[in-house]
C-alpha cells in the first residue's frame, strides 16, 4: 500500500482537502472574533456555513453524472477560483467577513467534491483489503491535517494574508499532486 504512489497521493490529497476545513476552523475564529470584532455566534454561523459548503460539494459529487476526472477538474477550477478571489480581496480591499468566508466557501465546497473521489480511488487500489486500506488512508490524511494544524498554530494572524496564502499553498499542492499522479496523459 505505502509503495503505491496513487494510494499515497490519494491519501495526501484527502488530507489536503480536509486541511482546508482545518485551516478555516483554526484561523477563522481569530480573524472573525479578534481582528473583525464579531461575536462567537457569528463565527459559529460561518462555521456552520462551511459545513454546508462541504455537504453541498459532497451532494454535487453524488448528483453529477459525469466522468470522475471531469468532476475533479471542475472542483480544482472551483478551488482555483476561490484562491483567486481570496488573493484579489487580500490585495485590493481591507479585510471583511466576506473576504474570509467567500474564498473559504468555494474551496471547501470543492473539497466536498474531491474528498469522496480520492477516498474511493484509494480504496479501489486494494479492494481485497478494504478495512486495512481505509484505516491506513485515514491515518495518512489525519496526519496531513495535523501537520496543517501545526503550521496554522505557528502563524501570526493580524490580517487575512496568512490565511489566504495557506489556502493558496494547499490548493497548489492539490493541483500538482492531481496533475502528476491522476490526470491521464493525452497522447
């Protein structure tokens, strides 16, 4: 299992898409409550909105009756859109609730599409060992999310810049891993 680049890649991509949720849940409370001076209730509503974004992405993944590769490319386009919008807001306007929530919503919604596809791809690599594969897969993506959480805790938050840049790095890593491990080469 651990020698299969597609298995490890799928686990790492799962960890990175889950990390987008971890980044929001770790950094957004400080941005929303401390920097923007909103209440904990407002943060709670925004966290609930992010949960809805993941649910929406997961539901869209289930309802979209197109090839998995096209779903994943569409999800990557949605993630890149979220990053571009976040970078635009970061450069052109002062921080606001919309500038934190909109890019996060798009990226987390796309994560809801990517996660089940990659999890299924990893399980499909070794169908005879589904239980073992599932536990190793979960271990790898939780470790990835833990490293992301550790990185988040070390960042100084006075603006949305570290938040958006970390989401940008995560999306770039997801795109690169998908491109080099999963995207079929056209001949």
